[in-house]
């Protein structure tokens, strides 16, 4: 049995920003942004005897002597979000808040293996040097996006009676 080690290559970033403005004593605006992305590359190349795969003690006469496995293993993911809020103090008993928000999320994953041997056969895909080659793999792509609009109101009649009302609309899309 053989041991294989790999050292993944990864990168990431995160960014948050927020700004608040008060154009008047009764109006407050807030803008927010978030962005982040990550990347992970765990690809590697391995060379080994085919007896490792088949657990054989002695190689067969026509068995390849070397197997090269080029493994692709890539992942990237991230999200971004923005929002704008407006808070309005109409009078001592009535407040409103309006919010717009948008976000995106993505995740891409690619996994593949390219096996090459030094064995020649009549069937199968031959590589440039006359050996055999086998490819296998999969990929996954996810993308989501959404928009939200929200209006919230607060009407205070007296300390014991408060009315909250508003509306919200959200749309989500898987791309």
C-alpha cells in the first residue's frame, strides 16, 4: 500500500463596507456591501504501480509497469451582497423603514482523473507514446441570486397600543 500526500493551494478574501448618512434629523440612510471569495486547488499527480490498484502480489506478463494519475480537484465559491436602508421619523408616533437588498452566491466544483499507462492495447484511447488512457470526472456549478424590497412602518397610539405594518417582496433565482 502506498501513501500519497498533497498540499492544497488556497486563496480567499472578504470585504465589508458600510456607510451611514443623516441628511436631516428625521432621515437616516445606510448603505452596506459584502464580498467574499474562496478558491481551493487540491489537484495532484501520482505515479504508482498498477499492483497498488489491484492488490496483486506479482505483475501479470502484459500488465503495465507504471500508472500515472493526474487528478484535478478545483473548488471556487463566494458571495456578494448590497443593501440600502432609509429610515424616516415622520413624527413622534410614526416611523418608516425601507430596505432594498441584493445578494449572489456561487459555487463551482470540478473533479477529474486522467489515468495513463505505458501498456499498449488495440482497444481504448491511446496517448501520444502508445500507452493507454482513461478519463473520468464531474463538475458542479451553482449560482443563486435574490432581490428583496421591504417596507416597515410603526405607528404608536400610546405606550400600550402599537401598530406595525408593511410589505415585503423577494425574488430568488437559481442560475
